[in-house]
C-alpha cells in the first residue's frame, strides 16, 4: 500500500492561500503608513506583527509561508533573502517563534511603552566603538561623526602616543577639526 494517499494536515494548515496574503498585505501596509507618519514606532510595529499572528491563529510556519508569497508578489526571491540571512548567521528554517514566552511579549510591551513615552527626546545614532588599552590608558572610544568621546574609569593621559595617533588618523578622515569629549573617572553600576 502506498503512502501517496495519506493527507498531511500540518501542510494543509500551514499553507498560505492568496486570501491570507491579501489580508496580510493590507495589514502590513496600514502598519507601514503608521510608522511613516510617526504615529507608530518600530517596536510597536514588531508587536503588532506578533499580535496579528496571535489574533489570526497563524503558526510561525504559516506566517513564513505568507511572507514568502508576499515577497514573490513583489518580484523578490525568498530563497535569495534566506541565503542572505544565512550569510549573517540566521537560519530562518531553524527559528521557532511559535512558543514565544509571555516574558518576551512583556519585554516587547515594555520597550514599546518606553519608546512611546520618550519618543520626542530620543535620537537614533550610528556610532562606532573601539578601545585603546595600553600601559598608559584604558579607554573606550565612541565615534559619532566628527565627535569622539573618550571614556575611562581612570584619568585619561592625553600624552599617550597610541591615542594621539588614533585621533590624528581619524581627524585626517575629515580634513577638519574633530571634537574630543573626555569622560574621565567614569563609574559604572548595574541598576
């Protein structure tokens, strides 16, 4: 007897229909426009996606299938996206978000609440960090465009040859002055 006639209900349950993709498409566009007009943060956007899955009783596998069909609709190759994620060390096939804990959901809610409260005061910056550790200094160097912040738990010795070589090299990137901010005798503590 052949197993060709056995129906795998899990495959049927997780199959993405065009109506699923249509509904998801409309939902995602509404969220997208809310983010673009500033009425929703990216943290809220992520939470809404999880809510959508929960409210519509969509498993993680079905959600991934809906996303694949959605991408195909717009000419994207889901396999190329998956390959790029794998290059970053993320294997979508091994991600299991179906058992997201209540703690994770609360963490998303707390993050959303924080960003809602302080949205007008927070700026996102792309900083680069490095360290200079030698016999003279132990410094964390935070680079934000033309501003370089030097942080140390001790007094910073500005006569340090390695530090000066680094600062001069970075200054030459701009062919202009850079602002150096000293944060000496910094204290760290767990809160």
